[in-house]
């Protein structure tokens, strides 16, 4: 059906290039959902009839790079932005489901677990293999045409319902990460689960143990990177999923350090949404961990602990506990540790030049300001003394990129 959506012009141009080369091409997934909800999409996922090689031929080797081994897609640099362009795929035959990487052999293999997801198909087949009706809409921005292959996506967006495509229990068994994805929609948009999807989710929660650890870690990274992490965690807790995903945070849920941690994360998320702070995963990790460190060090909220080898050991152990069993984030954990160690060093204020130059200084200062907004204590006085800074020691370059792990299962 005809529908005008405010798609940015370079995205329309990208789709036109594929269509002019003779390939069907659409915007798919979360971007259409967000546009219909009147929100700005985080990024655009593109789906096309062109194979990865054909996509590369359209945009040239310098702009288009084929990535992924089992699931190949193309990263296309276009109009200053990086797009994930994937070829229409169909659901894999069921019997392919019996040797999933990341599966631990001591556990019985759930019957429908997907192994491979790489056979090309039509646009319609591609829509039906997606997770939820609200995520399966296709949009052709050149013709302004919205296509709802499942027939329920538009209504479900209107009624704010998360409905699994097909048989919900089977879909969660095929890929337990879909349960996380369902509850992210609940937390982020205040959607409800439809009854059958909800029953299946309750029946399948334990299967999260069968999901590939790398995918769960990637999900955690995306959750912390987004500005909705506090809402996602709340929905996970409400539905009992947090106990399987981040058991230590779940166990601590109703304690005051946990409430304080969620407030800090919420404060950080507001600043990210307003464009004041970058969406650093390590700052989000540090914000979540901080109240537990204060608690372990016997400090009141907002009161800086002493910097000492003991407090550094507490920082390490809290980070390790809270984010277990998601172990992906060595680099980010180290960076969160640096932000937390800097908290007390900034109070002592010795060797100002070295602290100002520290790579984690900007985030450490941001955390001081977040803490000041959430709790009284000596942290406010410390925060006032420190100027914004660049952390001029070597920093990783940031560039605009789609959230990793988008449309694919690893
Ligand atoms: P976001 O705004 O967070 O990017 P999204 O729905 O676009 O939300 P992505 O991870 O970018 O999430 O995935 C893009 C699309 O790929 C989804 O909208 C959905 O159609 C499909 N998809 C992603 N993961 C799965 C999955 N595990 N099973 C089936 N389809 C999936
Ligand atoms: Mg997306």
C-alpha cells in the first residue's frame, strides 16, 4: 500500500542504485517500525534480491565489503554512513538444526535449533523468516510502498503488540535470542506480548542457555550501547529472563545498590539521547557497577572510595560478577575499570596533567556528573573541579556504523 515515510535522501538513493541495476530492494526491519512509530531510526537495514557479489558490483569494491562467513552480507559505505545490505533469504530446512556452534554438548539439543541461515530466497520468504510481525515490514522508498507480507505487522504496530511470526514456541526454540529481542521491544516501546507469544516465552525461558554465548554477549553490548538499557533490563526482569541473562544483576534486583545502578544508567541514557554523551558501552558498565563498588567499599551513595589496591580489586571483582556469564567484553571491561579507578584518583587530584590526559578521563568525568545528578555526597565537589577534556592519550576512532550483529545469527 502507498505510504509516505520520511526516509533520508541518501537512503532513497542507495535503494535506487540497486533498483536501477535491476534488483528488487527495500528498507526492512527496525527502521520501518521506528518510522511508523514516528521515531528516528537508529540505522537502516537493506534487503535485496542481489547476491553479495552483485551488491559489491553495484557499489564498487571501495565502498562495498562482503563480511561474514556463514551468513554473508555487504557493508556499504554510502552518503557518509555504513549500511548492512543483505540478500533475501528463506528459512533453513529443519534438519539443518543439529550442530549449532556454541552449543554445549552436555545439554540435550532442542529440536528446532537453527544451524544455518544462508539460503537465498524471495522477498516474501525473507519476510516470513523474520522474528516478529512488527519487524517484518518492507518499504520501497522510491515508490513509497509499504508491504506487509505477514498481514499483521501494520496492525500490530498500531496496537503496540509483539507477535512472533508463525508458531511462537517453535520460533523461540529455533533461536532463543528472539526472546531477548521480544522483551527489548516491550521495554523500549512499551509494547505488550500477544498471549500466544507470551505463553511460549514463559515456556522457553530456560532455552536461553542454549543460545551461542557470542550472540548473547553481542546483545548485551547492543543493550548497553543503546539509550534504553535500563528499560530493557526492567522488561527482562519482569518476565523472568534476567535470571538467565545476567543472574547476578537479577539476584540483586530489589536491593538499593541495584535501584541506584538503574538510576545511574537512566541518567546516562538521558544524556546519550540528548546527544550530550557518546553511547559508550564501558561508561554504561561503569554506571551499573558503581553502586555495588560503593557498597562493597562501605561507602554511602555518592561518596568516593579511597584509591588503593584493595578498591581496584573490588572494582575488578564487581565487574566480573555483574556481567557474568557474558564474557565478551574484555576490552570494554578494562575500559570500565579505568573509568572506575579514575573516580577516586580525581578526588585526590594529584598529577592533574596525567589525569586530564588519561584516555578514560572524559568518561570518568561524565560518570562523576551522572553521580552528582543522582546522589548527594562528596562526589559533587570533585565533579566541579574538573573541566571537560579530550583524554588526549591514544583513543580509538569512532565512526558511524550500524549496531553489530544486526540481521544475522552467528
Ligand atoms: P534495532 O532498531 O535495534 O536495530 P532491529 O529490529 O532492526 O532493531 P536488528 O538486529 O537490526 O534489529 O535486525 C534487523 C531485522 O532482522 C529485524 O527487524 C528482524 O526482521 C530481523 N532479525 C534480527 N534478528 C532476528 C532473529 N534472531 N530471528 C529472525 N529475524 C531476525
Ligand atoms: Mg536494525
